[in-house]
């Protein structure tokens, strides 16, 4: 059984010089924004190490906001972005999923799923802080990466970015938040269409379906996000924060709902057939070839012990 060992928050007095294995943190004073970037040399899926660090970052930002250091580094925005060219994130750790399913190690799947749900819920609540969350997407944003993005208040994406929920290809479904967050954005009918098709959509197409909020030209996600945050300063920020909070109140997301859905995902995934597992493993190999990564083993055990 795999357990997630949480790390304590970083020292607020050391911000913005926090160091992570998988994340780069930047502070942009003119926009009062903190950028959490997936590093270009980090695994391009949500390994357990990355999940642990994302949870630690969440707790660190809460500690920063409550500390005297917040006067030196006030932040109105949290931006999720990525630094690897062509890839935002390839989503869930399919290698870990396949290995756990072969072993019928449901506790590992459940621990991973619960960590993802904790993050998605935190993002959907803007970390319980008086901030606006923004996701700036370029390249491929697939599976769990799209689920994470959908939990943010606003999404800005390049018009040729690639979005998709491929889980139907191996007879399961996106179980870490997409059913909930996508339904609240575009309604149940379009949500079902997107999930059941398993196809990929461009940023332009996602904007036309009203899944994302703004498109940017190719290579322009960061610049568009910066301009968006700077626009009209505090007045526009207050309005955006009010809109995001009104959305939360009119269509509330509960942690219990996300947990119940992700436990259904574990149950469904545990029953997929051998041909589905082989397809999942082929996809893992294809993804690694795409990003030029060497084959690696799941980091479940090492992340747990090093945390």
C-alpha cells in the first residue's frame, strides 16, 4: 500500500526563493501574481513526487498569505503554467496506473486519486484565499492536466494548444474532477460529448465551446496572461474575484462529490481488460518518445520514502 507523506509548508520568509524538484516559482510584482511553472526537466505527467510538491506549494501559499511576508509580496493572482516547449502536461501517471491495476493494488490507485482530488478541490476554491486563479496553457494539455486546468477560475490558452480526455480509449473515464468541473462550465450534454468522444480539441475549439475563457496566438499564452492580469489593475481583479466567487456559490463543488466520483474511477479502472492495459502502456511509451524521455519506473515508492 502506498501512502502519501505530506511535507510541511515552505518558510514564508524565503519566498520567492522556494525550491522544488518539479516546479519553478516566480513572483511578478506589477501584476501581483505568483507563477507556478512545471519545470522543463520535470516528468511531464503527475507523478507522486509532483503531487506531493503541489500539495506542499498549496500549503506554503496559505502560510505566505497569513504571514508578515505577505506585505512584501502581496498576490492577487496564482498562475499555473509550464516551461517545456510543446507540452503543458500529459496528465495522470499512466505507468503507475497500469502497474497498480496489474497488481490489483487498489490502495495505490486510491491514494493517488485522493491526492489529485485534494488538489482539484483546493484549486476550485482558489486555495481558500482572496485570489483569482489563472491557467495559461500551451501545447498538449491532456487527461489529468485538463482536469487541473478546469478547476482554475479562468483559462487562457494558445489557439493551437491541444486539449483532450483520452480515458475512454482504455474503457475508463476522467475521474479526478473533469466530470464535475466541466459540467459546471458547459452543462452535462456537452460534458458527456467531450468525455465520450475521447478526441482532442484545439484551444480555438475549446474557446468556441466556452470551455476556456480566452485564446492567444501560438507562443503567446504567457504574454496574454500577463496583459490580462495587468488590465485595469485592482478594479478588474476585484470584479474577476467577485465573478469567480459568484460561480462557486451558484454551482458549488464539494470535496465529497469529488471523492465519490474518484472512488468510482478506481473501481472502474480496476476492472479494465488486458487489451485496455496494453493500450495504456503503449500510450505511455508514445508519450515518452514524444517528449524525448527515457523509460522510467513509477516513483511511488521513492516519493513516499523521500517525503
